[in-house]
């Protein structure tokens, strides 16, 4: 996934209402009216949130007459997971090196302590 597209996805998910919509869509497709039910906002505002999610590739809606189900595009999350995983692995490598240094220091302290 290109950096700009990834930025767009993270930006779209930065909003708590959109994250809530995504969480609800993780349970299954829903119409715009179904998605709008729990919110105290206009239907137009819900459509604006959905447009941001659509533009980022997080959700899709088929062409055709209303009502059209909103569908969560799970592949986007696979790509995000791959991006996050790369940095998680790097962090784990640093922690393993730190653990090795601390273990060596402890071993040295144990040897020094046994001489006294």
C-alpha cells in the first residue's frame, strides 16, 4: 500500500465515529440508515463519514438503487497490519538485544558478588 493511501486510511480511522462505524460493519454489512441509527447527527453527516471511509478504501457500497449495503473492506486491515507488524518486529529485536545486555550485566554482577 502506498504511503499516501496508508495515511488516508489512518486519517479516516482517526475519528471515533468512523471507528465505531467500522466496528459495527465488522459484524456484517449494514445500510446507511442502519449505521445512522445510534448517532445524533443528520443523515448527511453520516454520508460524509462514509465518504471519508470509502475514499480511504475502508468501506464500499455497490452501485444501484437505495438501500445499498455498506461493506467493510477487510483487505485494508491486512495491509495496515503488515505495516504495523514491520515496526513491531523491529521493536522486539531491540527488546531482545536489551534483554541480552541486561542478562550479561546480571551475570557479571553475580560473578563479582560471589568473589566477596
